């Protein structure tokens, strides 16, 4: 049922009666809210007016009315009430310009912040930024101490891209904000000025407004970080780095400059990381979140040993925190430090209930259970591996958990059951279907049923010839079947499809190097892979191997030693050990091979190397 126009107008009138009552109850200059000053966010409602003073004593003749509250004087006359009412009704009937004028006039005469805010809202609804700014400035002139008026003026100026006019109001807002609230204010400034279209001007304006804060040892670190973040947003990386450096100089205890520098860590910015490491070294009480974020950046750059060192320092100083144990355990598992990984991950599982965010807690425990299952599987404790998998209750990780179960079955000689388990997984998306297919192929590869795996991949590739994942996997299985020409054809096809795929260059180059053919081309291919993925220890392993094949043993040892230190994988260890053996460093080679055997005694490359060299470590 659609209400009649008369009903609509009556409803509007009733809402305005309530508004008028609220206006009558509040003071002429609403007190500034106690919350931090969000200069762009919608201002918080003004605090209700002061409590009316007690009524004076009454005479006996007035006893009848003594229990009723005494009427308070109000500036809201019948004429003003009518003006407000007509302003709202005019706005709602499709004439916001007239409604705006009426409400703004009433706001001026009543000196009322809520009515000024309503005038701003009417102007914005009618998409008149200039009128909204006029109302905000009228609000400022009428109520000079209103922080809400200043915040809204700033909001409108930024939205209108009149950034140059915001220096004075922003400086006033900063001055009115208590020190304890400055960090939140700085975050809001950075967030909202980053939306300006002229980003360089925005950074310059904020720097002008923060001129006093930038000089203060108390606020300098935070202020410079705010300026730096806006410079970074404007594409001025060197300027942002300079701001981080200045912020750390003036306030070495502040986390903010280091957090800014952390965003700029990159091989092309060598001066960014020292700001972070200096802060962490000199401030034992630095934010744990900052050290965790640094550890994650190191992982992204494949600096696993450095990341592990940071996490070990954090788990030592703050053992009660859960997240560092999870990250540390995952890195230790990746490095084949299984006993240490299991200890760290179990510690995380014990501490996980203390995490406040339920989503983070579930995601973290799921990851811990999956890695703990993998560790148990490595030591062939399939019962324990299954117990850990049974604790995974995340629907998002159902496919992963079931795939792991299938792998456990296959390793116990139950390949048909394993394949059936994978085939029974749900297919909510096309990606789910693809992942199921690849999981089944992996089961066949692990069981050394390479022909069956190849046939599956060939059939799928025929249906989707441009799927780079299928092409790569088919090439790798072709290599296992000793179809080397086919492998080369597929990898060159992959390079055509994905010129930035480092795995294609690396696989082809390594294949040549391993067979001692076309070594110059092999080096060129692997060097291309290094350019695409600098720091990848497996690609470095390939480069070290081709240098060895070319006779550059000193360079080979340098590369392989660094790769093995970064990632002590048994295959890298096999190559590193062989180069050491060939150069007469047999004792050291045996030590490396023993370490590799402890990590994975069944590694094919390692076993083939030891058999060929007739070595029994």
C-alpha cells in the first residue's frame, strides 16, 4: 500500500516537531565531542544540552503546578518553527534550494549546530558543494568553537579539491586535538588527504599544517610519517624515505617512521630497511605487530633465515603472543626443521584461544593443523597425520584437508581409494574443478604412475591448450617419461603463453644443464628466471648447477652455499655436496648430505647423486 501525499506531509511534520523539541533542549554551542577528531568522517552527534536549573521555590497557591518542570526560555519562536518545518517540507517536495535557505536562516538565528549540519546535508543531497561549504563556513562564523563545523568544512574542501584552502582549518583542528588522540588524527589525515586528486599538493598542504608538530620530539615521528605516507601516495618514494628518516631522527622511539619505511623495502630502495632494523634493534618494546610485519616482508622477499631470526627474537621476548609462533613454525617446517616446527606450532595451538579475532583464530589454527599433519606424514606417522586433519573444521579448507587425506591413503598403498576421495570433493567453482584435477594428477605422480598422469594432462590440455598450469605440469611429467623433446616443446610453448613465467625458463635451463648440453643457452635461460624471481633459492640452485657444468666451480660453490643457507632443501644439498666433492672438500660434502638425508631420505635427486658417486654418508 502506497501512503497518500497528505500522509507523507503529516509524517514529515511530525518528524520536524521532534527536531524542534531537540533544538529547544540543546545549548546554543554544542560542546565538542570527546572522540578523536575525524576530519573527514561524519561528525559525532553533539552532546545533549545542560540539565535545566532547579525551579525556584513556589508559594502555596502554586502548589498544584509545583510537581511540573518549570518552562525554560527558548529562542525557538513559532515563526522559526514554521520556517524549519517549511524548509524540510520544501526540500522533500523537490525544491532543496529553497529548503536549504530556510533551514540555514533558522540555524543562524537560533545559533544551532544541528540545523547548520542539516543545511549542509540538504546542500550535499542537491549536489551543491559550494552551498554546503557556505553553510559550513556560516556555522564556523556563528559558532567559532565548534569542532564539528571545522571538520565538515575540511571534508567539503577536500571533496571539492580545494586542498590549498585547508591549511588553516587543519592546523586549528590539530591544535584542538589532545595529544593522546593525535595518532588517530594523523591516521585520518593520511587516509583522507590521500583521496585528493592533486596528491603532491595534498602532501605539501599537510606538511604546512603540521609545521609545529614536525619540530616536536613528542610528535615529530608521527607527523613526519604522516607527511611521508602522503608523499608515497603521490609517487614520491625518495621524499617518503626522507620523511621516514627525519621522523626517526627526531623521535627514535616512535614506531611510525619504521612502519612507513617497511612499506618501501625493496631491492631498489636499499635505504628503507635500515630504518626498520635500527628501530627494532634500539627499541626492545617496539610494537610486536611491526616486527611481525617485517618478518612477513622478509618471507615475501624469500629471506627465510632473516625472517626466522626476527620471529625467534619476538617469541623469546613476547612468548605469550600467538601469531609469531604460527609464522615461526611454518618457516621451520619449510626449512625441514621438523622437531622445532612441531614445538612452535603446538605452542600456537595452545595460545590460539587468546586471539580476539575469531576469523584470524580459525584461519591460524587451520594452517597449524595442516602443517602439523604434514610433519607427521614426513615421519610416516599416518595415524597422527589423520588426527591433525580431523581437527580442521574450516569449510574454506575442506578441499585442502581432503586432498591431504588422499595423499595419506596413497602413501599407504591405497591409490584407488585416494583418487576416489579426491573425485568426491565438491565443485563450487571452475577453480575447484581444476584443483581437484591437479590433485589427482599429483597423486599419480607421487605414486610414480607417470604415464597415467601424462594421459590425464594431455587430455585436459587438448581441451584447454592455453592453460599454462596444465602445460607446465605436462612438461614435467614428460621429463619423467624421458620424453625430453616433448618437454622442451611444452616449455617453449609455456614461454610463449607466459613470457614472465620464471618456472618455464628455470626448468628448461636446468634440464639442459643436468644433461650437460647447450650450457650457454642453459645459463641464459636460468639468468632470465633469476631476473624474474630474484632471491628464489631453487632458481639459484639451477644457476649454481649450470656454473658447475661450465667449470666455474668457485662461482658454483658461492651460489649454491647461499641458496642452501636460505633454503636447506635436500635437492639443493645434493647439488652443493656434489660440487664440494668434486673440488676435494669431501668431508664437508658428506656433512651436507647427512643433513639433507635427515630432511628427506627419499629425495630422488639426493639418492641418485649418492648412488652415482658411490657414497654412503
